[in-house]
C-alpha cells in the first residue's frame, strides 16, 4: 500500500517538473473575482501662487547694513571682526521692499511679521520672474 502511494507521488512530482515550462505561461488574472484596488493617493492640488517679492530658502536677512557687510566679508573668507546679526530664510517668505541701495543691498520688511525689517543681498527685480504670480 505504501509502495503504491509513493509511486503515485513520484509520478505526480515528475509530471509537475516536466510541465514546469507550461505552467510558467499561466496568467492568474480574475478581474471578476478581485475588486479594483482603491487609490490611496492624495488628490492633485494646484499650488497656491507664490508671493512676489519674496525671499527663497537660503537667503539671508540681516538687522543692519553693517551686519550684511560683515556677512559678505565672512562669505569671502575675511575676518570682519564682530558678529553678523543675520538669519537664513528656511521657507519662501513674502516681503515688501522698503528701499534699494543697489542690486545687492535692499532693505525689506517681512509681510507676515511687519516688525521684522532688515537688509538682504538678494537681487529682487521689480517684476516676478516668468511663471510667478503676485499675491
């Protein structure tokens, strides 16, 4: 009896191995049995128009013109003496231009916090670059 079962198992395994290439072409697709996958992505949202003028991440705002000059000297590798009271912008920040003293010296006021007034060396053209909207 055990011989007969072993022989049947051996025949089944042999047939399975012989039919290995044929089973490689079987497609298991049952659209009627399996429901559609739910789309878990967030809906597409249009980004809000960016304010202009603005300071982009990486721009510096210094408290005084002297602080901005010290920051520029440090960036060139000089030791200007003293500490530059500046902060680096980490998110796009809406500003208004108070006054200009050349393309690399502009006094700005942060729109969201009107008490923050400082100097930056970012070149800020009068009109937004192509593709930027005014808020």
